[in-house]
C-alpha cells in the first residue's frame, strides 16, 4: 500500500507505508521533552580505590589487588587497624574489596560523605607486604590511592607534621639503609604520585638502622597523608626504593582572599555632591 503526498509545487510523490511509520517512530523517539525523555544518568554514589606499586622510580597500577575497608562510626572516631580489623563496633561499614582492574581501580559504593576510612591491602603480584592506609574526609568521586609495597615498611618520627611549625629533622628506621654509593634519598609523594618534597640523608646510624634528613618545608602543602619512600643508590648509580612509610601533614591554611575592590572615585572632593543633598 502507498500514500500520496502533495508538495508545494502540486506534484505528487508516492511513499511506502513502512517509510511513513519509521519516520513517525524517529520523530517521537527523538523528542526528549516531558516524561518521554531519557535524560542523563546520575553517577553512582561512591569513590574508588586505586592500588599502585613501585617499579624502579615509577608508580604503576596494580591489577588483581584485594583487601578490606573499614568506615568509622558517626561519632567522629578515626578508623584504625586495631579497632577495625577484625571488625568491631566502631565500624558502621566493613567490607572486602577487589580485585582491582587493569587500571588498579575498584569502586566502593557508599552514600556517606565526607567519611573516614581505613584500608588494608593484602599481598598481590607486585606487593609482598600488607599495606594499611587511613584516609579522613573521603568525598564523592574521590580516588584513594594505596601505594602497595614490594619492600619492607619503615617507621618514621614524627609521623605527623604541622606545616609551618615542623621540627628541624625527620628520622626513618628500617632495614636496608646504607650509603655505600651515596647518601640515601627520601621522596615524599602525594596521592596522585607527584613528588612534593625530596631530601638527602644527612646522617646514618652506625648500625645502619636509621637515617635522618632535614625536615622539608611543607608550608603550602594541602592536609593529608603522604607516602614516604627511601631510595638507595646501587653500584650503577640507580636509585632503588628499599623502604616505605607515610607521614600525615596538617596545618595548611589557604591564602587569604584578595581585598575588596576600592569604591569608585568621587568628583565631589570634600564638598557634598549636590545630587546627594536632600531637597
């Protein structure tokens, strides 16, 4: 069956019925107004964990990583390993996560923001030690990086630093410290894998159990947990990471806002402007 359509020049065009039906469907389907429109889909509520590991001096994504996560309770308690692993009454949410994908990420579904979490990552392909990381103030859509380690963990003092009023030195304890091919280097990374500070060891304990560096100037560094990596030079002058730990930096104050714009100049001088005098 065909229908006859007449155009403005009075000539007639024959169109098959199924063509008319398809056109009608397209017109109806493309009108996104009212209840028939599909609209955009809201992002899922939650955040992502991203597992990273060291390869030489590079940070790479760790796929297949698994672990556990603990959300603190509403009273402001900060999640810690001792109170969350195994689960306790402090945890409003305790879950197993993973495995991570090729980009090292896994999504954590939650609607509680901001929130305090403690993450525990188990051993995986490139990580031969268990890694724990507390993070406060997690927000929607955040990517929390866990730097897993293929080298032993170290101890650090102080473990928290108030920016702008920090002590003069930072001391790190652990195995593998030596200066056979040069002074050990300490690199401090933010959650995106960017270096925010570096320092060379100024002294090493006689038994090579610890090193000391001048405290970096953290003024202007945002509050948060930063990864600390100790690197040792080998016989080829290549810096090899041998120890890892973290330091909490706080006390950052953003710069004050600029002063308000000055009022426009007046042409009236010290005399009252005529237009401001009440009649």
